[in-house]
């Protein structure tokens, strides 16, 4: 039965050509990020490196994406930028998904009680402030760094998962299989994590995939504003900031990292749309 579900899911996924493009794009990005040390033309350019004799060189056979104001190869730094962006997305998701999911499960199961009221009112307070604005405020209060940027984004992103799981948990609470588990004396933790949570995984995984792109964009924005990763970290947002004042004469310094950001966000969004179909249990 499971193999049949997988086959049906893959058939639905493969029928969507855009999803296949997204999957290929994400696979390429992950491959580049993991093997950046091996495939980057100049790995040393990802750190403290200067070569002012070759600064601001336009794209050529030696430097396909050109060089930045410090003479560093833009292509090599873009490859390492993928690694940093994916690391940021993974770390933020590892923090926010468990927090948001547990709070949502508890609030949904204890619907219309003081527990529900406290959790969801706190969630509403955080949701009242735009996620990026809150992340900027937290970063402004802390010392600008990659770690603090991840912490700031985690502070502003978890309520969305709480709201999602709360809605799903509230609707599942009155299902017969939940009532049967309660009658049989199942513990609260068993009901939350063995009965309700598995029925939320499809929507949860889909949201996580779609969120990767937005987390990367938010991280790049913080770095662009000087609130995220600090030099010489090859962050895509920082690379865009390094060259925007030199536009349009030295366009390649900002354009290629910007294209990399768009490529990453688009790839994860397209793949997420396909996963929505792949994990759609209603069709199974």
C-alpha cells in the first residue's frame, strides 16, 4: 500500500513540469553548496583574501562572474554563498518548527481553554509585527553576526507554524480516532505526537519547503542592511550590498549574487508546489 502511495505521489509530482524544474534546481544548489570547496575555481577567495591588481574585473575566461572590489572571484563566493544560505535556512527551521509545532499542538488540543488563550494571544502579538521588521529590530539590538541573524529570524518566524498546527489540531481534535484514543486511556503526549501530529505532516513539510526561500531572502536582506553575516563571510546579501553602489558600471558584482538568490527562492517554491501534491493525502 505504501509503495502504491509513493508511486501515485511521484506520478502527480512528475506531471508538474515546474516542480521537476524546482527539484533539479534545488538538487543543483545543494550539490554546489556541499562541494563548494572542491568545485569553486578559487576557494581561498571565500575568506580573507585581497588581490587589488585584479579588482573589479569584468566577466572573462579566468573569472566567469568577474571580480569584486577586493579582487575576489564572484563565482567562487557565490558558490560558498549557497552554502551559507542553506545553512541559515536549516538552522532557523530546526529552531522554529519544533517550537511552533509543539505550541500549536497543545493549543489546538486544549481548544477553548486558558492554555489555548495564552498561547494563541502571545502568537497573535508576534504575528502583529511583520516578520522581517521584527528580525531587523532584534538584530539592531544585538551585535551584527550570522548567529544573531538566525536567532532574530527564529524569534519572528515560529508563530506561523503555531498558527498552522493550531488550525489543523483544532479540527482533528473532534475526530473519532482521537476520541477513541481518549476513551482507551491514551496519554496526552501519545494523542498529540502519535495521533494528531502525523496527520499534520503533509501540510507541515509543504510549508517548510516553501519557507526555505523566504528565510533565505530575509537572511539576504538582513545581510544587505549590515545586520547579518559580516565580512569576509560570502553571504549573497552582503555580496549584493558590496556592489550596489557601483551600479551600473560594475554590474556583475551585484547582479550575479542577486540572480543566485532568485534562483534559490524560485527552485524551492516550485518544488514546494510539487510537494503539496505529493503529500496530499486526500487524493490517496
